[in-house]
């Protein structure tokens, strides 16, 4: 049974490390776990340890809202549309290598002074 948990532990350790670096880079002290993986108790436990060591706060969504990222993607589309961002269907593309840190976010007002360039 232990061998079945090793890939999960490794992947979660990688997620924790990336999250910790992001927190440091962005000057944040809280983490919100969402998506299907957000329901995983082991990930919540590991993330909680890291956040506590940094003096931060871990937030998680009700499991009913962690099942499908499709709802979150749709909400992002609604926000973009509300802020005048429209992409014609023939101009739309799909990229599995899309970097979310390169995405222009029109509706976000960052309290630490970061602005998309």
C-alpha cells in the first residue's frame, strides 16, 4: 500500500513547494485550495503545515465547489466579459501550455500594488 501513496506524496510536495515560493514572491500569507484535488485531505494536511509554518492561513472551499474547475473557468469568462474582454470564436485557441501568470486579468485589483504588464 505504501508504494501507491508515494506518487501522491511527491506530487503534493511539489505543489506545496511551488505554493510556498509563490506566497513569498507575491507577499501573501493565505492559501485557498480549490478544484477537484482540493478535496484531498492529505493535500489539505500538507498545505496546512506549510502555511502554519509561514504564519499564514489555509482556506478551503466546501467540497461541493471543489469538484469541477469548469465552473471556475466559466466564472473567469463571465468576469472577463463584464470587463469588456471579448474573443470571437474564430479567434479563440486552446493551449495546454498556457501560463496563467501571463494572463491579463482585468478584474483583479491587487492590494500589494502588482499590476499586469
